């Protein structure tokens, strides 16, 4: 789905599909350099990170890349972070000695990620780093070291490229700001 297909529901297109792909290619080159000679376990956070994971993983030019998934509770149908993190689906992979790269769509309060990182580190990993496509200003308030950030975005509710509002708009190719009339 293109922005034109949901024009009335967006106040603005923040990032085009091409901008996203160029950024993921850039990040992938950095990851290849940083992890040279090591295998990586990409851990995608369902469901928002599905698109980032798919494009980032395919951009990485190495067979030493595995993928696994976790689902944790997040916003539900609203637009406010609950601050409560629950594991809805855990990993299938043993993390002992693994270099884990958490792949996230967006960091808002940072609560989800700081909790997730500590959780994975407690499982005997060799390293845990974070890659997030988007970061909002509030993330600065929480101590969470994110190694790879795609774009710093304003404090607005965004949808598309995996990010939903009430499970919709995930299939939008671009990322846009959701018009308030949609959720009020
Ligand atoms: P945090 O714990 O950092 O506040 O929240 C992270 C999660 O909240 C993200 O993985 C995402 O699911 C959701 N989230 C935060 N901001 C937005 C946003 O602007 N749009 C959408 N669709 N989800 C968001």
C-alpha cells in the first residue's frame, strides 16, 4: 500500500520507502564491519519489526546471519506506552555465547528495549546490541544504548512499514504521521 492509498489518514509522509531502504543499506554496511568474522543472531520484536527485519536481513551480505522472534506486550489499540512488558512469545534459540542484535521498529519511551536487553543479557549471550529504525525524543530520558539508529523523528504517532494503529497500516510502504481524526 502506498501513501496515496491512505492520504486522508496521514498528516504527512515522514519517510519514503526509498529513504528507508537507503538507510537500512547504510546500517547493514556498518553491521558487516562491526561483526566481521562473527555470526549474528537477529532478534526481531513482533510485530512491528517484521518489515525492518526482512529488509535488514536481506541487505546483510553474509550467510552467518540467523533470525529469531520475540513478542512482547506494547501499546494495544491506544497510542500511549503502558510501561508494562510481558513476553507473549519467547525465542526458540539458545542464546549462550551468541552475538545478539535486537531489531526494533521504534523506540519511544525506551522501556520495552531496556527491559528486553537486560532479559537477553541474562541468558549468557556474548553480546547484545540494538538496531532501531526510528527513535523519538523521549528515548533520551531512559538509559538505553542503541548502537544503530535509522532516523530521529519528532514526537508524533507514526504508522507504516510494520508500525500499526489498531493493527492497521502495517502494510504501508512508507512511514507517515497518523492524522488525529483517525484515533480521536
Ligand atoms: P517504548 O517502550 O519505547 O515506549 O515503546 C516501544 C513500542 O511502542 C514500539 O515497539 C511500538 O510497538 C510502540 N510505539 C511507540 N511509538 C509508536 C508510534 O509512533 N507508532 C506506533 N505505531 N507504535 C509506536
